């Protein structure tokens, strides 16, 4: 396990706490992903092959407000912006130009997104 993976896990815990503070209910989505799954996603247009999920540096979370699923990623800008303040390596999927994904949070050691 790398130090970065360890700090990502701690930051993911803080992220959930922060979302609760902001009035959201949160459930867990996908964290670790096999290279085969990432390739399948890329082949089907729902992800990329070199996903940070493979490196245990990304997590997808589901957000609910007043019991309703928040389906529009731009409604999560407050959480995404907070995540980005944690370090210059923190990335929020809501900013991705290719396949924007407001539910996706990662640490990108080399600056590549996803
Ligand atoms: Zn993701």
C-alpha cells in the first residue's frame, strides 16, 4: 500500500463527513476497479482504460438531498470544490471535459484526470 492510497482513503472519509455537513446523505459507489473492468467501461463509452480506480486512488459516491438522488453533477459543485481545496492533486469528476462525472473524486499523482 502506498502513502498516497492511505491518504486518499482518509480524505474519502473526510469527504463523506463534509457532504453530510452540507446536508447530503451519501452511499458508497465504486472504489477499486480491475483493469479488465476499466477496459470494458472504455469499450462501452462509460469510462477510461487508465482509470485511477485501478490504483485505488478514486471513489464514486452517491449523493441524496431530502431523500432524492442528486443526478445532476453540477448540483455537487460545492462538494467538488471543497475536495479540490485539499491539495493540487485532488480532482473532481464534475470538471472532466471527457465524460463529466460529479460522483467521482480522485487523487491524481501525475495530474491526469479520471
Ligand atoms: Zn469514478
